[in-house]
C-alpha cells in the first residue's frame, strides 16, 4: 500500500468544505452518523430474525403441534423480541440526541457495540429455532445469520468501538 502525505498544502477557499481547520471534527460527526446507520441495519437484521423465527415456529410441527407451542421456543422468541426492543430504543435515543445537535461520538460507539451484538445473538437464537434446517439456503435465517456478523465489523469493529468508549470515559 502506498500512502501519500500532504504537508503545507494550500486549498483554495472554494474547495474548503464547511469550516477551515474543522475537518477532523466534521469527520467525527460523520462517523457518529454512520454508526447510527449501522445500528439501524442491525435492527433490521434482528427484526428479520424475529419475523422468520415466528413464521417458522408457527409452520413447523412436532408430534402434530406447531413448535411455537413449546416453552423453549416461546422463551427464545420472547428473548429475541426483548433484546430487539432494547436495541431499538438505544438506537432511537442516540439518533435523537444527534438530531438535536449533541456530540454522540461515545453514545454512537456504545450503541454500535450493543446493537450489533444483539443482532448476532438473536440471529443465533433464530438459527437455533430453525434447527439444522437453518443452515440450508432454503430458509432466510441462514442469510440473516451471516448479515448479523457483518454488523460487528463494518463502520469500525466492536473492538475499535470499545476503545473509543473507554478512551472517552478514562480521559
């Protein structure tokens, strides 16, 4: 990889975006927005896992009854819904604060850690509900499971988000 560094480089006034000398601050605000978008995508993945799990549990039968009547399946579906709702509100709160003009660098990093983990965990529960069928491409949960992992690595990995949060808290 080749890196280029520009030192003492002049930019004409017409090519300056927003405010001179504020590029790093602007970039951090953009990153915060990108993290919120990543949370929204992870929420969609979590919601898809819930929807597919409910649909499958109602259709799949065991000993003549839908597996949705089994307490273990009901427990997993309730857990998925609860985690999804908590993640939804954390995302909404962070987006609200950003919309009101607050600096949400730390909040967006915390939301990304929580929401992307939630998506992976609920997709895993959804896959468990589907059993071995969940690994086949015949069911959407297989794709949802892969998409859930993606959230933890795009827009900055969860490890990077933890570093951001810790550095701000320990400053």
